[in-house]
C-alpha cells in the first residue's frame, strides 16, 4: 500500500509536468520510447551473442526493435500519430475495464463511483483525441495534455486506493492485535 501511494504521487507529478509542457512532453515521450526500444534491441543482441545463436530468426527481433527505435528518435513528429493511436486504444481499453470493475464491485466497494468516473474521463479523453487525430499540428500538444490529464487522474486514483488500503489495514491490524 505504501508503494501504491508512492506510485500515485509519482504518476500525478509526471502528469502535472505533462500539463505544464504538453508539446515537449509528447516529443520526449516518443524519444524515450524509441531509446527504450534501442536499449532492448541491444540487450537482445547481447543475449544472442552470449547464447551463440546463428540463425536469422534470433537476430530479427533485435533488428526490428532497433529499427523502430531509431525511426522514433529520428522522426518524432511523425511518430506522434502512431503514439496517439496507441493512446486511443489504451484509453478505450482502460475505460471499458473501469466500467466493468465499477459495476462488478458496486456492492463490495463504496468508492465504485470513482472507478466509473475514471472510465468516463477516459472516454472523454478518447473522444478529444479522436477529434484531433486529423489535425497533426495540434496533435502533439493535445497528446501531451491528454497524457497529462490521464496520468493525473490515474495518480489520484492510486493515491485514493492506497490511502484507503492503509486506513483499512491499520484499522484491522488493531482489531487483530487486540484479540
């Protein structure tokens, strides 16, 4: 539960940074993801060298990862559209998962409404993203704002649930200790 609180705080702070500089956050996100793909490709290449793989199949994965990462770093503006589509898929998936969990746990959780509110927010953000997909000049800033808003909401949700877990844990620990 303490890790959930730390994670919620971290996500909220990163979301605030994204809201303060959305264009640069979107571009830097693409570059960080590209660099991560290149690092992953290098690790796979080292693994293949260590395992003495000689077949072309073993080297295809690091080659593709390296190529995609390099394209993302060299052409971040063009990669924004792809990232926007992936974010759209994430937002829709997260929204429908939260709707499902909100109604699944409606009888068991008093805060099921927060899950539902998170789902509605994700749907609104997905709608905004859909509107701006055909407008590439504004897409980077909108993408940074949407990521920031989503991170702030998810961070607040993690803080809320982490705090509730801590309260319940402390309450039931005292009950169990007194028995």
